[in-house]
């Protein structure tokens, strides 16, 4: 198999990229300036060495502590719980939320063998206990798995019997059932934060 075929297969394994799109990408790269292609290859080869999860929230960062967690201006009494690191970028892009984040690293999916112990839920509960969190905003996607995860987290927080107990809210207004945060427009996401409801 040639480099051309290998690279096409590599691209076709990316989410949302089929064989035809992969072929277009390889052909496009072949027509680009060599400097661009070399920079692209270098960035790709360094990706997993340079980028790692934040030690506090789990979002991708080049430092041990991400810019959000290390920012003293952030509201330290709120945690927004998201499924994946890219959800942090999505929420940050609209610029209204000023609290902290916690990345679960997935959702509870019993049929796939993914339970609470495979996610960063224990770390979340530990943060809630030790960081004097007043509100936990659950921003998992409005799917069966997202709802299951949200309800489980709410149950675990309730069972902690904290005094005072943090308010647990869920994004609501405007996000369609089965939707994905990554594809929600900024206005809808903003309304979802403002219209969040208590679980």
C-alpha cells in the first residue's frame, strides 16, 4: 500500500470523514506549499506530547493547569459539568459563562459497559466537597445517556448531605432533544444557560 493510500485511510478514520472526503484532503495537501504541509505534520506529531488533560478540570491544555482553572477572575463557586473537552471550547466561545468546568470524559452508557467508575465523577464529587461549590450546572447533551448521567450526578450530590447543599441545574431552553452542544449556535446556548432549571 502506498503513502497516498495510507494517508487516505488515516483521514477516513476521523469522525465525520468518509473515503471521498479523505481523498479530497490528501489531494488538497499535495497541492499546498511544502512549508504548510511540514508545519501541519509537525503539529500533528506533537499533538499527544504537548496537549494533556488539566489536572483540575480535565479540559485539554498545554499546561498542567488550564487557563480557566488558573484564572483568578473566574467565579469559583460554580462548576459546569460537560461530557468532553471540546464542550468547554463551545461554551467559552459565547463568552457569557464565568465559572469553572469539569470534564467527565464521556457519559454513562451501560450497554457499552461504561459506568460511573469509568468517568471523572468521583473527582467531580471531591471538588464539590472541597471547593465550596454553590451551583453545579450539568451541561451534558440532551440524550438518554446525557439525562442518565445528569440524574446520577444529582443523586450522588444529594447523598453527600452537604450543608449547604449546592444547587444542581440543567441546561434547558432551546437545545433540541438528541442535540449536541458542539453544534448549537451561540444565541441558543446563551439562552440555555439563562433558562437552566433545577433538577
